[in-house]
């Protein structure tokens, strides 16, 4: 009989710790921000019994869907269609800048708790960037302040086992001026994305983003 999905306390604690380090907070400050006692976070770390309300408050503070920390049954043999999964992921990113969206953080549910996303140096991010789940959340928040809308035009997806390569045209409608582009103008980039999945979730992602001139 297949085992039921399980909530991963260790993955939640790791995500909290990454956000704490990223924001340069103490554990006491984290507990205060979440609205729980420091002892609650200690129990989480030690694998002790947790109240549902406390765990949901932690997940809410992270700003990610609770499903991020729910593991699929190991005995399940259902094969994930990665092409379909990737298209749904890109659609969720598009939806994140839609002001009428019910869930602006929906794209975060596609990431593994231990995700590592690398953005190679480009015209917009000259030094490149490496992001964990907490940093991806923060980047999504910043993106909603810069973009009025965005869309992906997928040109090709190549899948081999748990890995995929994606070629896409990205078009973003600016909410603020960038370079010589005024607010309301379209910024365009040609994306090469290389993804690795684990249990249907993105464990690693490497982006080569080639922006059309905007300076």
C-alpha cells in the first residue's frame, strides 16, 4: 500500500535558516516575525511534535505554498511529464505578475526545498546570481515591482530522464523605466534554461539570459 505524503519538518527548518541568514536575522527575531516562541523553532529543529498553526505560520512567513514541504510517496511510480511540468511552471511565473492572480507565489511550488538556481552574468545582472528558495521568493517579489506583465514563448524543450533544456523567448512589460526603455515598454530576452528535477520538483536550474539591448 503506498505511503501517504509527508510534511518535511527538516526542509521547513532549512528554508527558515536560509531566509534567516539571507536577511541577517537572529532566531529570536525570526520567531517574533512569525509570531511563535523560540522554543517552537527549537522543536522544529529537533524533530519534536509541532502544532499545525505554528507550522502554517512559518510557511506563511516564508511566502511559499505548504506543498513545497510535502514529499510525494516514495512508492509512487507515476511518471511526471516534464514537458507539461515545465510549461505549467512558466505559466505560473507569468501569472505571478498578473494583478488579478489568486496566488502570486504559485511558481515557488515547482521548486524543490533544496533548489539551487544560477543565473549566468547578463546585461540585467552583470555579476550573475545564485539563489536558494528564499532568494527566489525575494526575487519574485522584486519582479512584481518592476514588471506589469510577462510571457514566455517556448521554442523548444528537450528532455532526458530527469533533466531538461528549454529554449524560450521572454517578453516583459515594464512597470518602471529601465535603461532607455520607458514604463509600459517591452523588454525582450532569449532564454536558455537547463533544469534538473527530483520527485517532479526543480532541484537545480541554470539560466543563460540574452537580453536585447535596452541601455
